[in-house]
C-alpha cells in the first residue's frame, strides 16, 4: 500500500515495475499535488476492488474467495480537510463492514491528523466522536 503516489493517468501500471501484482489505484485530482493511493496484490491471490465514495482518495480491495476473507483500505486525506471528509470516510467504512461483516478489515493511510496520539487510543470513537470526527 502506498499513499501520496502523485500518479496520473499519463503513467501506466506497467511503468511501475510491479509485474507480478494487480495494481489498484486512485490518482489525485489535478488540483491536488501530493495525493493518491495504491494497493498492489500478488497475482496469485483472488482480489477485486469494492467501489465506494468517488470523492475520497481511498481504495478498498477484497482479497480472498467469494465474500472476501480480508478487506484492505488505503486512504489519503489532504491536510486541513473539513470534518465532512472524515465523516465520508466513516460512512465508507460502515458500508464495507455491513457488506462484508465476517471479513477482517485492515485500514492504512495518511489521515493527516498530526495531533492525534494513536498509541494512547484504545477506542477511536472516544477520540473522534461521531458528532465531530469519527473513524
């Protein structure tokens, strides 16, 4: 998984040198300079992307047979994003949890929350209440 890929549609997956991988990516919009996400899954593993909110720079990939054993999310949130962006992320995660209730969910990325002390948080809903920021 990579964030801040800064790739565009002028760069093909073949140019990335990930020959033995299926590459899923969400390139940044033109107005952003350092966004974008990428997930590369080895070709030996069955996988597919699950479409979610197209306004977000995130990718959800299901890895496994039938109803997915694992779901991997890679996310980039630009600095100084409004609370509504974090709420949209929360809604996307809720959608995935409801669609794949038995799958293990792995979330990684750049949330651009510099003042959060993640090692002190046991329950993210306490640190980021749904009324403000909820992940």
